[in-house]
């Protein structure tokens, strides 16, 4: 899987730990969707391209992702952005390292 990060410049509120947690959460979500929807396509995970904006946690499937992976992931990523946005809200206190918080 390839993750295209939108610029993190000008966003001094995003820590390396938050970026790592965000990357892990995106990868986990993609794998869960693939296993649930089309388990036989998990082996093609390397063809998936995801765009992540660390400023607000917005996640989008890039159009470079081939069909049917693009449609399946696009359809099943609803609700993920709001969960990530809540986890990385600017007013939130610094958390201890934990992947469970996402």
C-alpha cells in the first residue's frame, strides 16, 4: 500500500506519534475492509494508493487504485475520517503511545 501524505508543513501540532498512529489506523482499516469484503484480493494490497491529510485526519482512496479495489474501499471508508479526526483533534491533550486509542 502506498500512502500519499499531504504536506505537514505549517502544522506544528501534529506529532510524529500521531502520524504513526494515523498511518497504522489507515493500514488497519484497509486490511479490515479487504478481509470483510473481498478476502481473495488482500494479496493486491500493494496496488492501493491512499491520500492522508494529517492536519485534519482526512483519508481518501486515490484514483490510481485499480478497480474493483477503488470502489470497494471508497464505499467502505465512510465514518473513518470522523473517527480519526476525533482522535487527532487539535485541542486534545498529548496521549501516551497507543494504537488502541484510534
